[in-house]
C-alpha cells in the first residue's frame, strides 16, 4: 500500500503520481492489496477474488459485471484524469 508519509511535500507527491498507470496501481493496491495478498472485491455484489482482464479492468465471476478500480470511489464520476 502507498505510504503517503513518504512524501514530504505536495510537489514530491505530484512528481510521483505523474501518470495514469501509477495512479491506477495506487488505487488498486490501496483497495485490494498487492501481490499474493491481493483480493479484488466486486463493488457491485461483494464477490471476492475477481479476475483481472487483459485491458486492466476487472470482471466479477459471480454477477458477471466488468469494473475499473474507480467504481465505488470518489473518482468514479469524474472526467478528470487520475493525475489531476
Ligand atoms: Zn459481482
């Protein structure tokens, strides 16, 4: 999980989160963990261990819905890039 205390200034944090992939990874890690500890939970039905798709989205094998790491967060309805 991202340790936000590692950033000693807003500029340092802005420089770290300088592309969408880094931002997406930070959200995924914060919500669902990393590596073998990772457990993607469906934001629609609560099913655990959802599949990761090749395009970086996720698919629930219970309710069969696809979702991104933004669904269910404050970023879901935003048109702004994650970097912003
Ligand atoms: Zn589901």
